[in-house]
């Protein structure tokens, strides 16, 4: 475990450098929970450094209210609301990403945290499950659309908070999980596709200097998780057992947010093309087990998972290529609708 004091010290150290001036960051899903904690931490650390921050949310009214509460944290920040009515639809994620791409030529940080839990498969009209879309497809739509803006940054970082290190079974003949959906299957599949897609993304020509962290946040209190299609007994269990337990033993939103920033700013998570002159042991091992390989699986306590047998098996099956091809084809299909 990386001590919280060390996390704060690392973040404070980075944000006092010249590299922390005039940054452009995109936060998707930062209207509550861990994403909001990361956004607040970012604004506090960049006070006086004139950052530009795009905040993606569902309700224009709620975004306006949120920005009014965040503005005092950093009066030098330019806070820009981006409306995405429904991120369980790829087309809505595409529109929001296009709006950002039309507004800026550079993105230094892309931090994504949206999602919820559903008890059953719920098709969205695009041939996909809604939960899997908001967890995986919509996030990767932002990534692909903003790729040129990330390439324009001197040190671009992507952080997605879902379940890095918890990769599990995939069904290439049933990517949408229509015939395999349950809560564990949905979680494991989204995590696997996320990690594999990130590995493929940073391997694309021009993307080698993008660093990506896939975080499994662990136990975090006060996240106001959304639960859909749950039976009454499960809702009672969540409200009276799960939520109080998380609030009692989990990390605070503020700490979780600082740990997200740590994964985005620490020199321990370089891109595969980055040479920071660090000694062996000062760079974390990537998802393939190799130091500094560009994609990192990070636990909630900020320790790193240096790959696993599931990912090794996927690579032997060239599953990353299959995930990449399926995802890009799905984006083209939805764009043509």
C-alpha cells in the first residue's frame, strides 16, 4: 500500500512544477463519487495555474450548479460544462466527445469514472447492454475521439476507474452478454475489454507516449452508487448493509480522488516511450509485467498488479486484437445509425 501521506506529497510535488501550468483535463462521470473527488483534488492542486477543465454530465442544470460550487476552489480555472444526456448510449458519448474535440486541440488528462450496477441485461437500442456501454464502450469512445488531442500533449495521461487487475472471461460470440449476463460476468468482461483495449490503444502509431492507468478503486464510502433493476430485497440489502459498510471502512471520496490523481501524475507510471531517467524499481510494472510498459493496473491502495494469468491467456489468443476490432466496428455501426 502506498501511504496516503506519500500520495499527497507526490501530488503536491508534481503540481508545483512548470508542467502543471495551463493543463487541459477532461472529467467524465465527475458529478459525484470518486470522479468528483478527483476533480476537486485537481482544482485544489492547480489553484493559480489556469487549468481548463471539461466536465461531462447528464443535466445542464446540475452541471451549472456543480460548477458554481467548484469555482471557489480555483478561481484561475476555466470550467466548461459538456452535456451528455445518456452515456449508456455510444452516440451520446460521441456527441459529447465531439463537442470537446471541437473546443480544444490538446488534452493532458482524460479521467473517466461513470457507471452503475444492474441486476439484469438491459439493451439500449444500439445492440448493447446499458451497463456495459457506460462502463466500457462510451469511455473508449471518448478515448478514441480525443486521441489527437492526447497526442498533442507533451505528457498525456488516461485514467479509467473500473476494476483493473480483475480481468475475467470474455465471450467473443456474445460481446454484449445478452446470453451470459449476470453481475460478475458483466463486471469481469468490462474490465477485461478495458485493459485489452488500452493495451491496443497505446500500441497504435502515435499513441506510444500516452500513459494509461486502469484503477480498481476498492472500498470507497460515500460514492452514491446507482443500482438498477434490483429486486426489493437487494435494494434493502444495499441501503442498510452495503452502503453503511462502505462508509464505515472504505476510503473517503477525497482520498480516492487523490489516488486517482497520483496514477495520472506520478513518474512511476510513464508511457512506454517516456524516458525520465528513473532507476530500476522507480517505475511500476505494466499490465504485461514489464516495467514502464504504458498501461498500469492499479489497486485502490495504489499498489500495482503486474499482469495476471487471464491477460497472459488473452494475449496468446490475440484477444486484444479481437476486442479492438469489435469495438471499432461497433463505433462505426453506431455512427452510421
